[in-house]
């Protein structure tokens, strides 16, 4: 059965992720059951100190990364832990690595790295999932506009197994 995580209180365009690790087909001749959908208002996460204002997400097989739409605070949820447990949630402010790394709209996972697509600037943030989430050394940034003037402000990022594709926000160059 697939589990769907629904998070509300996001900024502008929002995304969702489906965790299908436990998916199974119903027995032949039976109707599929509707999955129980864990629902939680992300504004309640404030009491746990993990923030709100998300604009997308990425899943690496264990952790769900919520993309900060208005700041640099990336929130991570451990899908192997209780949804309501404070220890299941952690955060890292990528703007402590690079002050221009704030406000993103999408994320992609390539098997090792999680990439955050910048919304109103050209600074891509990258997290190395083999490092500690809360350690600045696990994070790096790259200003796309330094090599491609005008390439800033993206609404999405996708990968094809080899390349990342950033979707421009109406005014930047496709990268």
C-alpha cells in the first residue's frame, strides 16, 4: 500500500511525495483499499521548531526533504520514525553556508545528492546525503548565473540520470 504525505501551509506552488516502498497489489478479484493518508498541518511543526513555508520536496528512499520557499531552512523527515515525534524532524539553514541560498521552489535527488532549485536568484544548494544533515560541510552551493548570466529564478528541477534540468521562471535562461 502506498503512503501519501500531505503537508499544508506551504508557500505558493507546493509539491508532494508518495512513499511506495510498501506497495502491494490487492488480491485478485478484490477492490483496492483506500490508504490511510497521514495529514498534518505544517504550521504545527512550528512547535517542534522545524518551520513552514514549503514549496516542494524530494525523497531519497528514507528521508523526505521539504524545500523552503521563503528562507534557507530545509526540513527533513525520517520516514522510518513516528510522524508526530519531534525526533523524526530535523532542519538545516543552508543560508548559513551561503547567505544567498534562500527561497527555493523544487528539489531533485540523484542517488547521492539533493539539489534545491533557486527561485529568485541563481544559487543552487546541494546536500550530500552521505554526510551529516546538520553539518555545514555536507552542503555546498553554486551560482548558476556566474557561468550563464541571466540564468536565475527557477520553478523546478528534474534529472534524467545524467543531467539536472532547471525550469526557468519566465525570465531566466534554460540551463
